[in-house]
C-alpha cells in the first residue's frame, strides 16, 4: 500500500468517526483524487483533513467540510445540483460522483479554466460550468433540488432561494465575520422556507459580480 493510499484510508475513517455516515458521500471522497486539485506546493498535504490555499486568494475546503455539506444536501443519483464557487473544482467533482447533474459557477476565469481541465482529466461528463456572478445563480436551469455555496454570504441571496424547487435544500455559510460563520441549511416546503443551523465554519467571502480581467499595462 502506498503512503497516499494509507493517508486516504485514515482520512475516510476519520470522516466516519466525525459523523459522515452516507456511504455514497464517503465513496465519492475516496474516488476523487484530491491530489490533482491542490497546489503542487501542498501536495504532501493533499490527504490531510485541512483546508489549503489555491490561486486567487481562495482555498480548497477541508475534506470534512466537503463531506458534511454534501451529506447535508441529501443527494441521490437523480438530483440536480447548483454549486456557487467552483474554486479548485474539488467540491464539484465530489458532487458529480453522487448527483445526476451538477451546474457550477465561478467568478474567476483562471480558476475555472484549471478546474475544467481537471474535470476533463477525470472524465466528468455530468458537470456543467459557467463564469459569472454566483449571487444570481443559474436561473435558466432552475429549479434545483439542491444548491451549495462554498463561500460565506453576509445574507442569503434571494435569487438562490427562488431557484430552489419544492423540497429543495440550500446549504450556505452565513455571517459577516471573517473568522467564523454559521453553516445553514434552508429547505423549501409548501409552507415556505425552513432554516436549520448546522455547523460553525470558516470560508472566504461570497463576492458579487464577475472578475474583470486586468487591462494590459502600457509600456
């Protein structure tokens, strides 16, 4: 058994002990090669249960948080999912192993280009990408059974709540503090939106708008 395989097994066992009980979620984290999503400088930490920095001042989330948020969505192989904040592409790849279709939005073109190359390498054909403003969601593909946001919002974007189908679940970090936010699950019912606090987390902020490329400096 290789060193990476041993670390992967320890990670999956640790997730089980931490309360991740959905076997499909655990199987997805085991099958998605996290090492191709991390910066080469942190390759030796790819299978550690910790968040790591990536380009554009963003992070690849801690595996436990990825597993917890995925499990909280209650996905099946028939679920249509929207992800806000593609980042490295790791969370989207995990979702694609569990759900039927995944739509993922990123505001940084450079991050999306790198993520798309990783998706192609893995042969993920049920994953659809868009450069754009995550606050607006993807209305053309709504409604969604599940929406996941991988950045912290000071308030829940109304557009995302509007794009939830009946019985749909939205999992999002909410809070104005840069130190700790609350992970919250919102569920659309016949009587309206039900809110359920889940976990204290720490995410980069959800910034509205698409990143504009820097103008080339004149010589």
